[in-house]
């Protein structure tokens, strides 16, 4: 899959795609419906299917001091778009200058002249341009003006009609520690990916060595202990238990994920690990000393093994 950054001076081979357009944070079931519609539309136009996404997320531009909220890194999002059918991904650099573009300027300068798109597919609630003045109807009209075919994908809701599939609802579920509800919206577990760093090695001293991953720009799910499944660089998967939080018992300050992998001893320092949050065990808490903490980790490990069937 080809990944492009920017919308100017792109190679000629990148032009002529039909793109699913949006933020697509999480690439949840609703996003994948938009991508599927883009792929189907691309076939009718004899064109490649692509994803066109904003990076950084507009909220990071308008509220740079807000708490982290992303569900995916750019690399994860690109891989998920590829898995959904995209043959290429365009990372559109979002800025206040882009936000100040009129809807007309955005379609003309970015989608038509810049990316050279043959077609665009987006959701019905997509808004763009200065003051979010452009909507789906405006996108269609402007696309017709500049020679970009536009289709609007239908919204996708939960099978039980309990709510809209949206990145906001995924975030809300994770903040409540309801990783199963988040997984139902995503159609897969919420996954934290990062490079394993060397911590204070206290877990090793307690008999429960951990792989430590900083949370970076990820949304902070409810702090607590989770049953997890880690995906190793080798392609193997290993069950485990993880604390996600600031480690109050040892007066920690930085939020991170500390995953203890069952029956696993290899060195993972410096390697990239993906960790799925499968089930919530308990909230994070402060213990009266390391002996109490060690006993609780053992109990949490037994609970996680039962939840994961290992």
C-alpha cells in the first residue's frame, strides 16, 4: 500500500483515486462502511480506492492542551484502512490555515487540484471548510463543479439499535472501562501499540516482569487492571494481565501500560508491541506495601487467565 503525506507535489501515479474522506479515528464499523462504499464506487469508475485522512486530528490543532483522546496512531490507522480495502492512504496535513479555507477552496485546492481525486465518499455527517460551513450536500455540489464524483455513505448503527457507531461512543465506553462495548463498536479490541521501554524493574523483583508502554496521544481508558492479549513482533500472541494507570502504590506519575505476559520470558525492550484490552478486572488502587500489591497481582493474573481461557 502507498502512503502519501501532504496534498501538493504528489507523484502522478497517486492521482485518479476514489477516496473515503474523514478523520477515521479508530476505523470503527461505521468508518469501514464508508471505505467499503468507496471501494464499490471506485470499481464503477475503474479507479483505485484510497483513504484520505487528516493528520493531525483537527481537535489537536484547535485544543492542543486538551487531554489525549486518540484511538489510534497514524500507523495503526493506515494499516486498518488497508485491511478495510484501501490501496493507498493520503495524510492531509490539517492546520488552522486549512481550517480557514472556504468549502469551495478545500474541494478545489485539496481534493481536486492537490490530490487529483476522481471521486470522494464520506459519511452523511461530514463537515468541512471555514466554520464547518460545508456539509454533505455542499460537497456533492462542489464536487460536480470541479469534476470530482461524490457519494454519501449511509450511517451504520449497532445491531441492537442501542446507539450510533461513532468514535465518540468508543471513547466514552473506554473511559468507563467497558472495553467489550468499545470492541463491539470497533468490531475488534481496542489496541495500544508502542515501543517497550525499560521501567524501574519493580515488577521483575516482585516475580511479575512487565512490558512497559507509554500512552502518548492515546485516550486514557479507565485506569485499572485489564485482561490483555499482546501481539509480538514475531506474529505470536500471548495472554496477560496489565495495569493501565499511574501506579499509585509506588508513587508513579506518568500514565502507562504495564503488561505481564503469561509464561513468557524473552526480552522485549526496544521492540514494538500491540496490546489488546480484552476485559476489565478492577479499578486501579493504592496498596499498603509491596506484599499486598504482589498478592493482588497474583489474584489479578488468575482472574485474567480465567477471562482469557488460558
